[in-house]
């Protein structure tokens, strides 16, 4: 790892002269190094080589950043097998490294590094949306369906970072992974038609309501689902 880190450091320093080849090389070497375990050692070494801030001037190798990267690695190894497709190790490390950098700077950096959109979106979400989601999850009284909605819209990489950095809501992450994320309803749009609904955008609302009810333990099986739908149909003007 050390020689590869030194190559990255040299390329990062050369990147000040910027040509596209150097930028691409730095990006690929970052991805390779941050895909390994103990990424904090890479960060410390880059800092010692005076290269970390050439990657981005606001990057730091403080004790807090190193601790954050260690916690993220721990959560990654604990949770990564729970998701399909498997989350990307280098993405969670990149979120940890850029977590305190302003969003507009992260966006500019991803653009400069010519990151693919699918990777940029994950990094941006990780540094921009996590704190608001955590605030919502901290509510004392929160339904299973609310936990599901808050977390199901996130990339798995963001969920891993939340688990790593916010131990006081780790129980809700565990509940989502172990009990909620794979919950499915049995009824389909065809069932709604059979019951008497006309095809419309209202289907999505009904099916979402069904899923929420199942997540909250109000319905158990398909018979319960059909009764729930009929009850909703009777209340529909």
C-alpha cells in the first residue's frame, strides 16, 4: 500500500499542473486505495507527504477524521453483506473523508475528478443528507413505516455511515436492516382491479398505504391486505 500511496501523492501534487490523464490517474488510485482496509493510514500517509490538501485544500488528517474513518470501516464490515448490491468500500471512505467539506466544494471536486454520476450521487448524498435523516430518526416516537421511509430512500453507503457515526440511533438502523427493509406486500394492481378499483394513479397511494400498514404491524397476510383495501375503498369519495 505504501508505494501506491506515494504514487498517489506524486500524482496529486502533479495534478496542480492539471491534465486529464493525471486527474484520471489520481481518481483511480484513490478508488483503489480507499477500497482497502485501514484507509485512515492512507490519509495519514498522504498528509505526511504533503499531498492530502492537493487532493482538496479542505481535507484534514485530524484525530477526529481518523476516528471517523475507523468507525466507518467497522460498520462497513458489519453491515455490507446485508445489502444487495453490496455497498462500495471506497465510497463510504470518501464520504467519511469529505464529511466536513461544504457541499458545493464536494460537487466541484467530483466534477474535477470526472467521477461517474452514479458515484457522485452517492458521495453527495452521504455528505449532504445524512444529518437531516438522523434528526428525523432521533424522534422518540417513530413508527416502523417512518423508519423505513427515512432509510429506504438512501443508498446503502449512507446507511453504513449513519450506523458508524451515530451510535445513539444504531438500534433503528438494525431494526430497518433486520426487520423492515425486506418487507413486501402480496397484493398487486391486478388485485385492486379485481376488488373494483379503476386503474389510476391512486393505485400507488393504496399500495403504499398497504406497505405502511404492514410495516406497522396492522396487517399480516393477503386476507388482511384485501380487507384493508376494501375499507379504504369505502372511505374514498
